[in-house]
């Protein structure tokens, strides 16, 4: 046996027969990740972050925006306008019926339907309750301005004063 | 005499943490999958005119109106002590936020007391573009009134 062979033999280490993984550190890391996730989710359940946006609605993006405390959610999706989860008007590809838009919108069936929905909701809500006069417009970015305008005008007619437009921050 | 060591129970024991790790991994995976990774913000607006006009009517030095049309060109109209109308063409199929901001910034220097701007858009302009114009306005004039009713 020459010197090189003897040296190589000496250097080879014996591996233990039962290889134990150090999983305690893995458990620690997973626990920390879990705590951070729980923290971030619970932090997101306050104020405007708690808005539950219906699937299919793509909110408009902005670079920065403000926060909202309390409000009544009005959702404008492709086929409907919902006030606090209840259908208030029907839309056709984000638009009101063509018959409505051709004539006097204020006298149209859509505007009447929206007005009565906002009016009924206003009567139902105590005026001193938090967010009673604030409307959160949660509308799809593809909706035409005419639709948003009609919804806002109908709410304003019933005395709602503050409007907040829900947007996605950072886009 | 019985040796003490034979009565002594071993204090060393091992917790089986493999099922804990399994449960944690599944929890983390579900939470990552269920998480919402965008932040929702709010833009304040008020309505120009009508029953709910909450902005007190007063003799303002100037009135600023930003009007977005279907081509996404923007007309910035100023009336009052200064009368001016500037047309800002769209850039890359978007409203030109930079130039809107520049134009309003110039007005802000001359009329610092004016904080309100009315935003009007044509019926077919997409909501996203209206919001883009609003965002540009809010940098200099925080009170935005939705107009055209």
C-alpha cells in the first residue's frame, strides 16, 4: 500500500448506520412562517381590506390610495349592481339596458330600481350608525363611466354624501 | 444492597415531532394558497351638484374641470380669474397623468387655496381611465368632485 492509498483510507469517514435528520430546526422555521401568515391575515381583516370582492371583478389599479373605515358596499360587476349583497339592477356587459340609456336616465326603470334600492336601504339603516352615509363603490375596471355615474347619482339622490372608490394599490 | 442506578428512570425522552411538522407544512401550504396578495385602497370622491353636494358653494378664484373623452385625451378647463383650456392627448392608450399633474401643479402654485377639481368623463370611458385621471388630480388637488350629472 503506497502512501497515497493509505492517506485516502484514513481520510474516508464512516457514515452512521441510522441517519437522523435534524428536524427540530425545520419545525422552528415552519412555526415562524405560520405565525407570520396568521399575523398578516388577521391584519388584513380590518377596514377596507376586509372587502370581499366577488370573483370576476377586476378592480382598477392605482399606485397609492387611502383607507376606508366603514361603508355600504355597492358592487358593479358584468351582469349586476349589488347593494350590500342584494341585486339592485341588472347589467348587460357592464351596461344598463340600451332602452334606458337612450332616453332620460333619471326617469328610466334602471334609475327607479336603483333609487328604490338605495332609498329602502337608507330607511333600514340607523342614520347615526358608523358608515351609514358612506358608499364603497367596488366596480370593475372595464365598466363604462356611464354605469358608475348612474350608480353614484342614484345614491346621491337618496342622500348618500361620501363615496369611496375601491382600487387595488400598487398597480 | 441494591444499586441506586437500577431504580433511576431515564429523564431523557423524545417528542415525535414528525406528525407536527406534517401538520404545520399542510397549514402553511393552505394559508399560502388562501392568502390574498393585493392591497385594497380607497379613493375619496364627492358628487358635483345635486342634493348631496357637500362642498360649500363659495366664490372660488378659479374653477378647474378635467374632462376625459373617448380617445382618452383630457381637456383641462380653467374658468374664473384665469381662463384657459389645454388639451392633453393620450399617451400609450392611457390618460397622460404626468401632464395633467404638471398642468394642475402650475395652477396650484398660482392659486394655492384651490383644492377642488371636477372630473368629468364621457359615457364610454372605462372606469380604470377615470380612476387614473383621478389619481393624477389628487396629487395636487385632494378634493375630487365627480361631475357631468
